[in-house]
């Protein structure tokens, strides 16, 4: 059961334009959503997160939007830069008894920013 | 600030063997999690350790086990290796808490089982 889905395996965008990466989830118990970026031969790097009580969070060129009723979130990158080319993972977290923060990841979207 | 370091970076084992992967957490982080990333998939949660105790486990069989040491470093042990265990194994450290405490990942250990 894939609780976090990224239906676009790849996305190609021109430098300077907006990149929009999408993510859908099924578990209404998720209370935090996070985006990670991964370059080849490196571990995922945290980008930005959003609490389920908010609908938008912005950090520089990165903005995450959350639509709880649709169980959908998106990551906007404006303007896109060649260094943004990487695999982007959407992840979600639900409160666990006993604490801990297990993340459930999507399958990733390969973003390519072209000159 | 020292990040998360994992060793070895690559490993080749034969089916049925046992393997130990190691992780040093980021300075100041006392919670360590392990994830398995198969080719073309997102990372999957194996388990998490806090104060040397297992604190949450994903859908992995008991032949996947772990340890956390007093200095917060950690080991992942896999017994009776199977071909499907071939994957990138990622260690992540964090402060204790819920989802608003982002995980900081190491670069992973690439395990190949033949």
C-alpha cells in the first residue's frame, strides 16, 4: 500500500522557469510533510517541510503548498536553476506512540533543469 | 559540525551471509534511523533507535536488527542475506521528536547480494 505517491517519475524545466513537483497521500493521520532532494551518490538532503495545520510554507526559492481536503501537496521552485537537477522525494510523518519520527517516502521525481 | 557518516560505502556479499553496516550520527543528534532504498524506489523505514533502545520498526523481518551505542553511533545487522536485500542502506540522525525534526542522512552503503 503506497501511502505517499509521486506520479511523475521525471520533470524537465528550463532554467529560470518554475518547477512544480506534486505528491499525493492517503493517510489522514500524517501531520508533517517534508521534501528531500537527492543527488547521485549522496544521501537525501532536507529541503522544506510543512505542518498539516498550515497550507503554505516558503523558504527562499522553495514553497510548499498543502491541500488537506485533496490530500495533495506540491513543491514550487522559482526560479529553477541547473543545480536544482536532482531526485526530489516527498515524505510524510505521523505521530507514533512512544515518540519517534518514521518517514514514509514517495518514489521520487527526477527534475532536470535545462539551460 | 560533523554530518552523518556511514561505512563501508560499498559491499558485496553472498546469499546466506551476514552483514554489519555502521553509522555515526551528526553531532548533537541522539536518534538514529535506518532506511532501505531499493532501485527506483523511495527509502523505506527499517527501524529507529533512541537512547540505545529500538523506538519504532517498519515492515522488515527479524533478521534485520540493530544497535545504538552510548555515543549515539549505530549498527545495522542483516542475517541470512537474500538477493532482494540488495539496496542502498541509509542512516539518518535527528533530534528526538515528531515530524518537525528533520532527518539528516548519510551517503549510504550500497549492498549487493549475489
